């Protein structure tokens, strides 16, 4: 985990949003750790690499999906419908969040249709 990772533009946008939202050392885009009297822009916000050690260790693991995408951990699974990679917190997950919504709605509708068909009057 010590090597510097290169980010794609979508990954960089996710990282920047995560830095601004959750990093305790980022104050209005300035890094508190590098502040020596002058304002210093957070290096993580202006690069396409994972430079900040604090971010890699403390902030990035909070976003499981992005962490798994960047470090290719075993937590990444492939959706059985669309094939997209997603981070799973259980060993039974087989659908990505988008497909899971669609599949759940379809299964619920089928189950309800079946129940209505079994009702006798």
C-alpha cells in the first residue's frame, strides 16, 4: 500500500469529493497538516495520484467501493446481470446496487402476482 496509485478522471473526482467531505485535515481546500503560516492547497485535490498518506490510511477505507477499485481487493465482486464490479459487505451479494433495485422490484411484483392468483373467492 506504499506505492503511489495513478487515478483515472472519474476516480479523481470521487477522491476529491471524499477529501472535501470527510478528511479532517482539509479546511476549505487547504491542508491543515502542511500549514506553516501560509495556506497550502491540499495536494490530494490537485493531482491524479494518491499522494496523501493520511488519506490512504484513514479516509479512503471508509468508501469500500472506491478502496476496492483502487487496490483491487478480494472484496470486489461482479454483478451477475450487468457484469459491473461492486464492493460487497456480505458473501451472498450477487447484484450491484443498481441491478439489485431492479431485480428486487421485479421479484416482488412476481411474488405479489402469484399470491393474488392463489386467492379463492
